[in-house]
C-alpha cells in the first residue's frame, strides 16, 4: 500500500512539472508584440488597430516602441490615439504607387509611428491604439514590423515573417489578416448571400407546398360537408315520403 501511494505521489509530481513546463512555454510564446483584432475585411473603413506590447524583461522597462506600417499596401487615414505618459511621433512617406480613392489620389501615407516617454514595467503590457480610414484591398495580410527598446538599451526586433508551412519564428512581426471583401448590399459575402438565397428558395418552396396541401385539405373538407348535407336532405325526404300515404 505504501509503495502504491509513493508511485501515485511521484506520478503526480511529474504531471505537475510537465504542466508547469507547458504553461511556462505558452507564456513565453504569447509574450510577443501583436495586433488586434487579428483580421479585418479587405478595404475596411473607419476602424481601429491595437498594438499590444508586453514587457519580457525582469530587470528593465520598455521605454520606446516603433511600429512600421507597410507602404507597398498602405493604410490610409492613420490617426494616433493619445496615450497617457507617451508621446507619439508620426512619420509619413511618399508612396511609389499613388492610391486612388473617392476623395482623390493619395500620394503620402504613414510609414512609422514611434511612442516614447512612457514605461512598461516587468509583468506589464501596454495597448497602443491606431485609427485608420481605409485598409488596402489588394493583399491578403499586412505585416507591421516593430522595434521594442528597453531601459537597459536592449532592442528586440519583432520583424520576422513566418514562411508557409514553417513554425512561428522567434521574434515574429505582428500580422493582420485581410479577409474577403464584404458585399456592397450588406455584411454578407457573395458566397454567404448565395447560401442565404438558396435557403430562402427552399423555405419558399416548402411554404408553397404547405399552402397547396392546406388548400387541398380545405377543398376535401368542404366537399365532405356538402355530401353530408345532401345525405341529410335525402334522409329527410325519404321520411316525409314514408309518412305521406299514412296521412
């Protein structure tokens, strides 16, 4: 019995250590600079991107954050939300290929945003919000390379991009996925609209079939009532005839 308990105790210890290892690994893996939400529709307008910056150092604070916006697929109408304790510097660049919009042709776009003056302590994170006017329509994702500078001078470069089929790199850059553009008639994509139309057609067909069945049932019911009335009339007539001679 003692040996059995010892075995159980050892097994529990091993399991606890394994769980702690998995959780620790998950914590390290999740402590990256990320962008939220993780996806937007292509060509989306008037939205907000949030860059979440965690502090990974135990003995240093994050004192500077630089986010680089792509200029080959530019984000238009960028505005920075005021951040307590932080000062934002916005840098614009001339676009190699101007972008035509309903409001005219855009030749310049924001290429870098730098936040300084604040501090992210150990075990803390900071959210930096960036509003945009319009996202591009000609790409499936946007990569925002980011530099994170610590108070001890160390700089972490979140600039690595994962190739298709490869594992996540050690210092991945924040990536925003761009999904199929929404239809002009509403929030549904063309595929979703087709599915909805098919469902509506089936519902209409079912309703028509049900209506036809109801009409048939009503017709049969009325015919039955008529036959019943005629039967009663015939019976009454027969009774009258049978009593007439006796009178």
